[in-house]
């Protein structure tokens, strides 16, 4: 892989993946990061990468739905492999306004597939990043495997399911060399503070209410973002073409317990001024419509075939994440105030 196209590299997971590839992995090629810079994309995340790896890193502001621009990027940079992260990613937003999800997640993926189809002889691999939410919801027992039928429940997961089907169909129909990974909920540094974990960390730090949807007994399997990135790179190097791999963190927890855990860790070192326990800030709020009860991943295939397993326990990962948000208040302030958007406007047309 000499010229790897990473889409959505200024988002949460894409940032970690680019940092991991250039700073820690055995990748020696060039990364071309294409990102539309929606509210979730922050190129400031990669300023150090831009400085430290001028030969190995290029950023292009672009929309994956723009067929002309994407074709130009493939040709201009001699793209020979793709790692496709770009998406609208937040379930709550997809409930309020699904349009962008259909455009980017389905049409944008289709567009990338068409670019790849017309350059098949140059393409080593198209790796598509997806979610376990395509499988729907589990009861108390059982795990999602790669054979679990798709049964998405939100506009977000339905759009991701649609893109997964397209990627797989391009393999069967046109011989596209592709792999797909479906992972569980990620957490870690640089996550936009609309998602549960960063939202709770920041609200709890500031003594604000902690919103827990419904009864708080919904279960997610939490995957530390760095573990996700090592899994993706393992699949990109060794994954069998045409295959899907599930990626999980072996860290199932009910939302309420997770929120309580964050409260207790913060109370250890950063007491609230009035010395109340942060658990007192928890508020049960109206549930999300169509809220999936439980996700849990069986990643035996990835473990047995490619010898991958996650390293972070939920507690070590959460502690590292809390530390990051404490140490990066400026990042938080710029993101929350929208200052990063102003910076984007002055730097990119
Ligand atoms: P994110 O929302 O933090 O980042 C998405 C990035 O894509 C942003 O930088 C945004 O600017 C960019 N983008 C959006 N629309 C674009 C377009 N039309 N053209 C180009 N760029 C565009 O998302 P994330 O959490 O980093 O997720 C990355 C991928 O991983 C997504 O495909 C998501 O579905 C998948 N995923 C995420 C999780 C999770 O817990 N975060 C779990 C499973 C799967
Ligand atoms: P989220 O981080 O939005 O990820 P996803 O919807 O993709 O799983 O939410 C994680 C879980 O936390 C989910 O069960 C919804 C719940 N949740 C809350 O209880 N309160 C909140 O404020 C948010 C954002 C999520």
C-alpha cells in the first residue's frame, strides 16, 4: 500500500488511525486524508502529523459525494488502497434529520465504490469501516457474529447496513478486493462531546446534570479506539478478501454503571466544590426512540484467524480518556465554542 486514501480522517476514529499508522505501525506509504470537515471533522487534531510527516501525509478537503473531486484524488495521488471512515455517525442526529446520513453514508460510499471499480487494476484493498448496530438489538443473552442477519433499527444503522451491502456486492459482482469490519462502541481521545462518554466526563467535571436515557440498563460493548485501530490495520494487512470481521472490546456494561464509574473516578481526584458525590448529578431522561437494548460482539473470527485481541480494560481505557479530556481543555473549549469551525473557514475554502 503506497498511497492509502483515508476518508473522514479528521473525525474521532480517523484521527487515531492516522496517528497510529504514522507514529506506531509498520506502514511506510503515504496517507491521503479526504474529509469534508463537517461539525465532526477537526483538522487541528492532525497539525502535529502534518508537521512531523510532510512526505507521508496529505490533507484534501473534499466531500466523498463529489464524484469529480474523488476521481481527481484517485488519479492525482495514485490511490492504491482505501480505508473508508467518512460518515455521519451520531444516532440521535439521524433520528432528527436523516438526510445527511443517506447522502454521505450510502451515496458517498457508492461514489467511492464507483471510483474504485473504474480503477480495479490499481486497487489492492478497499476496507470499509462499519458498526455492530447493523445487526439490531440483542436480548440478555447471545452475541453478534459475522453470520448474524442484519436488522438495523435507526436511520444511522440502516444507512450503514446499506453501505455494507453495497461494498459486499461490489466484491461479488465486480471482484472489488474488499474487507468490512463491524465494531462496537468506541471511546477515547478526540471523541466529539455529543457521544455518551465524553459528554458525561465533561458534564461531570463541570458539575452539570448527567443525562441517562430511559432506565439506563441498555448495554454497550466498549472498544478503546486504539484497539480498534490495531484491529483495522491487522485486517488491512492480513484479512481475507471479501470477508467481514467483527471487532469488540470484551467490555460490556450497562449505561448507568458506566456513568457511575466515570463519576467515581472523577471524585477520586477532582472533588466537586460542595463535596457532593457526582452520582447525584445523574438524571434519567426521556428515552431515545428505537433505542437498541444491548450490543455485544463475538470477535472469535478476528482472534483465531488474524490473532488480534483488545488490550485495554474498560477501567484503564476510561482512566486514560478522562486524563486526555483533563489535559486537553483547550481542544474541548475550541470544539464546544465552535472556534475550530472559524479556524477551518480561514484555512480552507
Ligand atoms: P466522526 O463523526 O467522529 O467522524 C466522521 C468524519 O467523517 C468527520 O471528520 C467528518 O468531517 C467526515 N465526513 C462526514 N461526511 C463526510 C463526507 N460527505 N465526505 C467526507 N468526509 C465526511 O465519526 P467516528 O466516530 O470517527 O466514526 C468513523 C467511522 O466509524 C464511521 O463510519 C462510523 O460509522 C464508524 N463507527 C463508529 C463507531 C463509534 O463508536 N464512534 C462505532 C462503530 C462504527
Ligand atoms: P452513543 O454514545 O450515542 O452511542 P450509540 O448510540 O451509537 O450506542 O450512546 C451510547 C449509549 O448511551 C446509548 O445506549 C445511548 C446512551 N446515551 C445516554 O444514556 N445519554 C446520552 O446523553 C447519550 C448521548 C447516550
